C-alpha cells in the first residue's frame, strides 16, 4: 500500500525537469611551457586538438549550448575548429578563471545550469560529468575533486570536520597545514547560472596573483548555505591538465592504453597493447588481429578475420572480411573488399575501391581507382584514376600515367587484361577485354580486345661504341 501511495504522490507531484545545460570551456591559456608556436588548445592528442576532445565530450551531454572562452592564438583556434557547434567568446585580457567565465555569462540564461570545463583537460569522461551533474541537481553546486599523493600545483579542498566542503585554497595562498591536504581541486564545477552570475560579481582579486579565482565561488556558496556536492574522480588521469610536452605524452599514453583495453575487451587480438594507436573510431568483426605499431585514424571498419601486419596506417577506410594487410601499408580513404592480400609496402590513396579476391603486392600504389574481382598488381606498380575489370593482371613496373601536367585523365582496363612488365598506359585510353600488352610498351592509343599489342622501339646494337672514361686528375 505504501508503494502505491508513493507512486500516486509522484504522479500528483512529478519531479521537476532538470534545468537546461550550458557548458563553458575555458581555453584562453597561452601554454608557454609547450614551447611551441601552436596555441595550447590546438596541441594534438591522438590526432585531434586538445580542445576538440573537450568539445566532443561536452557534446555527448547534449547541452543547450557550448561556449568556448578563447584568448591566445584566438583566430587560429577558431579557424581550426570552425565547424564546431560552439559560441566563441574572447577573453581579451587574462585576469584569471573567474574573469574568463564571466566573459561567457552574458550569453547564458538564469534558468540554466552551468558546467565549467577546461580546454587542456581532454580525458574527462562523460560518465564522470553525469555523476557530477546528478549530484548537484537543483540549487546545489557540483565540485569535481581528486585525491593525489603528489598534489603540487593544485588548489586544496578544505573540508569541515563533518566532511562538508568549506572552501578551496590555491597552492600559492595555502598555509603549511593546508598544503598537507591531499584532496585537490580540478577546476571542474557546475552551478545554477543565476547564483553563479551573482557570485562572480562578488569575487575580488585579493590573492598573491591578483587574479579573479573561480574557486572563490565555493566559499561564497558555503556562506549562503548553498549545498556543495563534491565528486571525487575515479581516476586522476581523466582530470589531469596539460602544460608541457611531457604531460602531453603521458596523456597520449593513457589514451592509447584505454583504447587498446576497449578493443581487447571487445574481442580484438593485439600483438602488443602498448604499440597500437587508435585515433578515431573503430568498428570491427570477430577474430581481428592487429600487429605492433598499427595506427588507426578517423573512422575505420574491419571485417571478420581481418589481419593487419606491423607498421600499417589505416585512415578512414573499410576492410572486408578475411583480408590480410601485410607489413608497412598505408590505406587512406579506401574501401577494400573481402579476402584480399595487400602489401607489404602498398599504398592506397583516397577514393580507391577494391572487390573480392584482389591482390595488391609490394610497392604498389593505388589512387582513385576501382579494381574488379580477382585482379592483381603484385609488384612495383602505380594505378591512378583507373577502372579495372575482373581478373586483370598488372605486370611488375606497370604504371598508369594519369596526369598530363595540368589535368588528370581516366583509364579503363576491361576484364582479363594482362600487362607486361615495365608498361606505361598513357591516359586517357581504353584497353579492351582479354588484351595483352607486351613488356616495355608505352601505350598511347586504345588497345583492341583479345589482341597482343606491343609499343616499343626496335632493339639496336651500335658497333664500335665505347663508354666515356673519366680523365685522371
């Protein structure tokens, strides 16, 4: 009866809908310790700018708006991330984190919840942020903290005896007793926009840096008896910021280990989890094997039983079931059918599509071409802007000369064609079905179907010729 009454009461008094969410990403830092001409927000992690990682995490929360406060290198940052669905706000004068957030507040309605993130904290997980927002629902403030045995450089979270958060003290302003505290502020917090706006107006630069600290709003919230709900991060690495190239490499290693762990849990066999780089999204079937030093970039799809050899780079490509990619191949924006053998040392440039049972061997380059079922190019060949039918055999050293110095031209090679070694097919031409091109030929006109075509100079030996000899000095 009690549960029935509770359900009835819930229907009469439903829980209020959560307030709309506005995310503010503070990304105005210069990053002097990076010692780079590239703005800190654009330093790459797993092939994407640091700020891009944070924007992607923010988008996963489905907020009403994302605001990015930028400063140093601003126009470069905006240009690099021009397509992102964010509102850009300039912090022309750097006067602290509180001042930075204040620049975005005029664009945020009072009825929103504000979540503050940082452009140099790229590994923060969606699950952690959802926990933070859930604990701070209503009029509460959510504060993300971490515990560290080496808290140097971080503000300390000062709690009362009962465990309630009292305030945050920055390291340079902390007493000896406060420096001994091991719970640290990550800077990430959430609060009602209405309250946050008022608290920010009360923050004063009364500190050793002469800056407006965002952390001061915690003490103001406590003073007004607004609940502060701390959430301790499960893993310190996800709240770690980046200030120099050494720290960037640590986060890169953490990202690499995390993605490798996910692949293995999903059934992918990795020869060495420490030597696989995933810099995008990977969709895969069963019994996939990745050897050492494989790099997967962008959107990669691997079918059942795909095997990728050492040192391969696969970018925005699909590889069909049962295909084996041998060592040191580069596959870029290609669609590869099932049951292939590729490489070693093969390269696929954008817009290449290969059907079932194709063989591409060592030192073969394919660009913007389609190869029909069972076709082969096993040695030292270049196929550019070509359409190959089924069962075509491309001899060693054959190239399709597709570029005349100004324009690209297409070549059509029909079914069952064989080209001899060291042939040149000068586009645009059509090679008819079943044709054979003799070794060493340079073909400039259409080749008839089912015939042997030879296009080479007659061999001639010059009698009495002697090779020049260098004069001794």
